[in-house]
C-alpha cells in the first residue's frame, strides 16, 4: 500500500498516511487534530548494484535531460 506525505499548515508537522491509490486524493487530518493539510510531492529513488541497469551515457543516454 502506498505511503503519502502531508504537511499540516497549522503546526507545520510533516506526517505520512498509508492508503490505497484509489484514495490518494482524499484529505488527511494532522495527527494533532488539525484539518488544514497539504499533500507533499515525493519522489522514489531506484538504485541497482548492477552496471547493466543504465545504458552507457547515463540513465537514458541524455534523452531525459539528465545531462549525460
């Protein structure tokens, strides 16, 4: 089940909520009881110990703008 990060606008606390993707847009209440929260944009980093994971020249040879 995915984990979504939120920040409370009242107390500035950051917290996470596990919920199904079908509920990803649902509002989340702060653990302190505040309702004014915002969903944060998070990224996932995938790494591999295999040298075959990325083509020569970077992740995509520079086509994605990675600078390789």
